[in-house]
C-alpha cells in the first residue's frame, strides 16, 4: 500500500513539474511568436544577419535579383513603367514596412568559468554585467563614439554602461559596453551553472533607419560611413532553460 502511495505521489510531482515547465515555456513562446527575430550570423563576433539592413536599403533590382536582367539604364527605365515593376515595388514596400514591426534578438549568456568574456555575479551590486559589445573605436562626425550598438542595431533607450579598454589612451581607446541585470543570488547561481541554457532577450521596435553615419576611424586613419537601425527597447528578459527569471519593461 505504501509503495503504491509513493508511486502516485511521484507521478503527481513529475506531472506538476512538467505542467509548470510547459506553462513557463508556453508563456515565453506566446510572447515571442508574433515578433520578428533578428538572428546572429556570428554571435561570437556579434555580427547580426544582414537581411534587415540589406533589405531596407535595397531596390527592386537588388532584392529580386534582377540587376543582370536589367543591366542598362534604358532597360531599367522601360521596366520601371511596367505592371510587373509596380507589383514588385509594392511588394518590397510592404516587406520594408514589416521590418519596422516589433523584433527581438537573443544572446547566449555564458558564465565566467567557461569564457573570459563570460559573466560573473557582482556581490556588491547584486547582479550581472553582460558584455554587449567590445573593441568599438568608431567615431561619428561629432567626434563621439557610437554607443548602445550591437552591430547595426542602436538601442537608443537601453542604459548601456561604457568603460574604456585602456584609460591611458582616452578617446583613442576601444570601448566596452555592458548591460547590468539586477538579479538575486539564487538566480545568480543558476546563471553560473554551466549546465543551464541562459539567454538574454531584447524586445524592441525599430523606429528609424540612419541612411548614413559618417565616422572617422582614428585607429586605422580611415573615414567611412555606416548604417544603423535606431531601436526603442520595450522589454529585456533573462531566460534560463526557457523560464523567464528576469523581466523589465522600458
């Protein structure tokens, strides 16, 4: 009789755990499912998939791979007055409009025990300082460094904290940018557990696209330009094994 009772109790515990985990996972899925995901092409180098920026600045010939077909000004001019061009142009306009809908990125959080770039719990501040970008020494035309940026995304309202990699160099130094996540020690232990799958998720709405940001790269003595998507962050999540452990609205 006792064995039977223990078996029933064990089944109830396992079932409850499964239901709870499913509920937490479903909550995360339902939050992210209707949102565009901008993936990393190379997360270690903090390079995002260029689809967003390439598409936004593309034209009909580039996006639909028609440059070889219409390879002279005359051919383009004639095609531009066709119904097919109008249909493709309208389609591309809608695609670009959809790009400006809410989106998110997902970054892996690795403990310091696994990587020198990993996170370590700050006992004084009670939380983690997550490296968002490093080795940035790009200056814009007002001689200030481009900040709050992950590749081509600029999170205008996210409170990044900046430190100089080499204070002696001053403005010539590379900068490192961090986002601080205040969490309790129990969550901290879970983040530092190498067996856990920990992610930082940033949900945002693209608000504008900078066509050209002129910069002067002092380290390489080069002048050039780049393109950035200005983003208004809505929510930041810390997720461990598909369970939301930290959430903050902006």
